[in-house]
């Protein structure tokens, strides 16, 4: 072989090997307060959310994904750390200054939760990816402090509560469109290296005021502004997917679409007009779609339950980044509360492990606030509450989700053995994760049956 041909062949082989060895890009698309049934592929409404529907066709859709806590900041902290809220400490929403007096907000300002000793947040996926050489970006709603915690190379984000229009509604730029422009610019700037982008939209959280070109498509439709907002977000998701195709990055990008929690309009115990911070299906169950062709099947619907805390180990797994630390014989590797979803979907689609949900409500029941734990299995859900006022422990709620998917018939008093079985499972999980509230609730339930 001539020297020129040899060098050309060597260069080509090196390029192929470099491309195959490159770590995947990671894109998280996060909507705020988006129910699973608002996404077309979850309901069979193929004319809605066509870009997310296409993502599901080319990837894996998780039919029973649950938030660890149906509140913005706790759910987001769990996604990034792989820990439940009782462990990372962000059990309420954080604000750097005066906010509403909602029971789900910390009562005092939280300037920087990453440097606040009451929280355990530094072991998070972005920190570890940044240290592994990834370009890191955050665009949109962050809700874990007002500033860059230090591990984002690009931080075009805000804590919360910015309105969806940059200026006067319908006479200025729509914030989700602007944030999508920012996300695409981040991808273009870093196209030649591995990157992590947290593309997080505040919409479809209220106040809902979508552009008229989108709201006009949903005239005479229930919750028209809600669905119009989600349609706009789907269009923006399509813009990002188009950019990935144009840059030949799509197939080497782990794409994760989800929401921090849903919402309800049903008059549930502990509900306010915001309709969040509850363990019922329409609030706690969220959409989750993942696409990464080299490791996830296409057109797959995973039926067994999963939790958003599993996203942290899944992302680290995809990037081949280890949390192992400590000197030989002195292992200090953090223990997470979930396993990689790549590992999960490589096994049988059977709902063997229960899903745990934690909550602090926005409204009291009979004048008393409470802490809540729910355990969800393939068929049943048990909800238990520890109240601030006496009596602390009271009968809970039990639902058969096959016979009663709307959770309208509480069968707690009719199924004492089933209640005991579920309480025992909750106790086991709570002891394993050092959740004292879960242990207390489980022990009371077991001794009162």
C-alpha cells in the first residue's frame, strides 16, 4: 500500500473509531406540570404532540412513570441525584426571597441549595458529567436556586415564576420559543464534543396564555389553553430534534422527555386550586419517553412502574461515568435509590418492585397538615399520612387501580390483609432508604390491622 493511501486509511479508521468511542450527548426535555394523558401517544391521540409521538415510536415509552414527589423542586432534585426527597432534603420548593406562604414552600429564603448544609445535592449527574469532560448547559426553569451552582458551562435559566412572555403578552417574544433558540445554539456550539443539555420549560404551568396561532387550534376544546401550550412545546421539541438531525447527532444522543409532576382538577384531600402535591394518578404519574438507539428498543411500551429518581443512574450509565470513590478498602461511593433504566428494560417487563411516592400537601385535612407516603404496585395504591395535629396516625386510603382507575372508591377498611402487605413493603423500603416517616407510617398501619 502506498504511503498516501495508508495515511488516508489510517485517518479514516481513526475517525470511525473516535466517533464510535465518543460518549453520547444527553438531552433532557422537561415540561412543568404536564400530565401523561396530555401527550398524544399516551392516549392514542396521534394528531396531538406529533414530535413526541415520533420520539416514542423510535424509542421506549414508560407507561407507568411516577415522580418521587409531585412538586417542582423536590422532583427535579431527585432526577439529578437519584435520591428521594427525604434523603436529599429538598422537600419543599426553594425561593431566594419572599414567596407565597404556601405550605409547600420553605418558610425562609434559600439562596443556594447546593451550598446549604441542610441539603445533599452535590452528588448529581451534571456535576459528574462536567468532571467527565462534558459541556453542560441549562436553559429555562431550574427551580434549584437563582444562579449557576457552578457546574453548568452555559446557564440561561431562572429559579421559577418568570412569565411565559418576555414582555407584554402577544406583543413580545414567547419565552419557550426563545429558550428553544438558546438550546439549539448550545447544541451547535458543542457539536464536536459530548454535551449535556437540561432544556426545561416552565410551561404548561399557569398562567396559561399561549400564542394565538396555537390557541386557535383548540377552540371549543376542554382545557384549550393547556393543550395549546403543550402543542407549542411539542413544536419546539421538533425544532431541537431537527437540529440534532442536521448536525448528525440524533442517534448518538440520549433523549429524555418527562415532566416533574401532573395536575388535577378533582376535589382531592389536601388539594388547592393548583392541583399538585398529591399522590393520586393524575398528579403523580408523569410522561417519560427515552430514545437512544444503541441501547433502547424502538416502539417499546414498558408497562411496569418506574420512578424519575432512576434518571440519574440511567444518565451516568449511558455516559459510562462511575460514582465510585474512596481509597482502596475505604469505599465512599454514594448509594442511590434507583437503578439504571437501561438495566431495567433489559429484563422482564413485570412489576415486581413497588413505586414509592412522598408528599407534603398544599392544603390541610380537617385543619391539619401532614406528611404523606404512597406505595403503588401493579394493581393497588396505599396512601398513608402522618398529621401535624392529634391524632397523628389515622386510617389511610387503598385503591384497586384495575377496578377503579380514577381512585374514587377507598377500600382501606375492607382489605386489612392487603393493607398489611403493602405497609410491610413500605416499611422494608423505608428502612433501606432511611426514611423515618415511612417507617413510622408503616409500623402504625401494621400494628392497627
